[in-house]
C-alpha cells in the first residue's frame, strides 16, 4: 500500500494570489401547479381540479360560500367573489367549484379564476383558516350521541355511497335531520348541485331512491334551502303574483322547481 503524503498547512498566505470563490447558485425546483377543469351537470358551475388537497385537515368534508361577506375565513373565496359574475364558491376535498350568474360568460371569468386559484395554492397557504377541529369526517354525518339506529344508517349511507357520487359532479350535500314520524330525510344540496336544473332528479332518483331502497323507515327526501334562496323564492313569488294579476284570472301559477322543506 502506498504511503500517504503528509499534509502541510500553508502559512504564507501572502504568496497566494487574491481569489474570490464564486457563489454557487443552487437551482430551485418548484412543483408546477397544473389545474384541470371539468364540466358539471350545471352549466353555470365549473369544477377546478388542482391535483392536490384543497381543504386542510381541520376542515373535513366541504365548505360553501354564497357571498363575499360570508367568506371571512377564506382569502381565496373573497378574491373570487371580486370577479364580476361569480355567485358562489365551493370547496371540496380536492376540488373547487365556482358558480357564475346566468348572464356571465365563462370566457371572461375562467382566466381570472384560474389565476387566483393558481396563486393561492402555489403559495402553500391554506385556502381557509385553520381551527384545529378536524375529525377526518364530514361534521354533518359524524356520529352524535343520541343518534338512533336509523339515523346512523342514514348518515353512513350518505357519507359512503351518496356523497362521493355528488362530489364527482362538483357538488355535495349536507344532512339536516330526519323526521322519524314522517320518515323524511332533510338534506341541503351544495356546490354545483345547489343551482342545477337537474337537482330534482338528483334529489328523487338519486338520494331518495337509494335511501328508501336500503332503509325501510325512510319514506322520502326533502331539500332544505339556504336563507338567501328562501328570500329569493319569496321575492319571485311576489313578482309572479303581480304578473298573474296583470294578466288576469286565466293566468296560472308556476309550480316550484324543487321539493323543499321549511
């Protein structure tokens, strides 16, 4: 084995030429965010898929904002409501559904919504404020003390069979209660399903049919409207009544589009 040459420390630094070591620039690799969009059964709602979780662990399930004033916990939602034409923002586990007004054009709204979502998710900041109350389960279908066996079965079916199908269309539902005397399950449709023209089909042929098939105590499903929607319907009914009076006694009153529960 060859002997190693002993190391001699240089002491005459003055003999060395002045040399400044250049800074080494390490490339920074940042994962680019690729957001896809998907149409929903509601032409006024568009589903944005960023390919990563949207909601933090403290907010399982979904969240919906119907106005900028209600979006105090989400900086992204407030910015999206600033886009002219946006009427609601819905957060799913791994998607964002944005709903526009009927007279707005996606060609004008979509680029700005894209930019805002990309900026928010690329920053690494959560889209909603953390509150540390996450349980890994949607709060509305989480087991509660005092739940009857029927309610437990309803919640399990909603959470495991019905909710995933609705979320694929950019929406969600919220369990609002069960009337044991009448056998009526009350739910609130959210996201793209809330304003969709086919929501009645979703309610009866989807949710109601499955619950009644597996749980004999269930006799029907009714939709619970948000306060804003109830006000809008009442105002529309007043307006419709005025038109009917102007047209005369031969005018007929339009039937509501959805089965609703108070």
